[in-house]
C-alpha cells in the first residue's frame, strides 16, 4: 500500500483520567480535546497523509497517544510493552493496525518495557530513551528487532521528562531540537547537531514532507525560528493533550512508503 499513512486513535471518554508524571494535573476539556484532535488529523491529511484509525481502547485513558503503542522501522513494527501497566491493553488495537498495513510484527516480551515515545529515528539511527517507561531489556529487544534491518541503536538517558521525545525531536536535515532545561546531559555528547528552542512545546515536531513541519501552536517563537531556517511551520492547538504530557508526535504513528519502506 504505497504512500504515507498516519495511524491515529480517537480520544476516548476517559481521556481526562490520563496519567501525568512530571507535571501537575490540570482539568481536561474532553470536548475541546476532540476538536483539537480532529484539527490535528486534518493537518496531516492536508499535507498528503492518509489517516487510519486504530481500533479504540476506551477503557484506557491514554490510548489517544498511539505512538507509545508501537515503533515502526522500515517494514517492521515493534509492539510496545509500557512501563505503565495501565497502558499495556492499548497495544492490541495497535498490533491489529500494524498487521493490516502488512508490516512484520515483533513484540516486546516481559519483563522488558518500552514506550514508542522513547524512540527517535533519524535516518538509520534509532535513539532510544532509557526512561521510567523503557528499560534496558526493552532496548535490547528493540535492537534485536531492528538491527537486522540496518538500524543503529543508540540508548539515551532520560530523567527530566516522560519520554525521550518529550525532550527532543528532529528536523528534516537531522538537526535535533530541544528545550535545554529538559534535555539533561550536554546534547552535543549524544546528537551531532543540536538546536536549542525557546519553548518546551517547540521541541516537538512532526515531519509532514518537504519543508513542512507540524508543531504546537503554543510555540510561536520556535515557529519563527524554524521559519527563519527556511522551514514552513504548521501550528496546531493541542493544549488539552499537553495537559497530559502529550505532544504532536505522540498523537500518530507515521508510516512512509509501504510496502517497500516504512519508518
């Protein structure tokens, strides 16, 4: 199935009960969250992405953050096993969706744990956060699944945020974005090219294709910084999801150019 596909999952009725770990809990407006999710999905479609809904998991408040349920590299999907036990039932629908796309499916087995939000892919390099949700055995199993496909796996310690991609993501040229107070050890030790951004939500971008990058509407100074570098920022308001430590990356799993190359 050629083209670019984004797996998404509609926010469920228990969204407001989602987990928070590193921030204070704030009330979530579920009706507004649904409208923001619809706008997010529309932005993907407006930039050439086909959106496919993963089967719902309405008993799981955090299920909308579908990126945590799997990692895709080339033509393989690794179904995650979260360090948060309440999130583990989310993966059944994710596995079903991965199989429907024709991906080769691997699974993280107990006792290992891994969340997709801890995985940042830049070309063939796969950075994996060692966090409260992803442990050494989960990283070992990711390496076993993806290294035969050409991946170079690089573990990264994560201490100040929920996931690696809560702290950093990457631009089309591979430059890594991050908000310095959240990054931890000097990023030059880990990432060859690093660009500090002035706002925490600005550390998170989704590559839409070409110069277009999706980011939070709550990062206007970062958007201006990226525009000055020749990129085309596409801001979306995901404020209700940010109250639950969510960001633009975790609301979808992007799969490119099936069946020959997914990532």
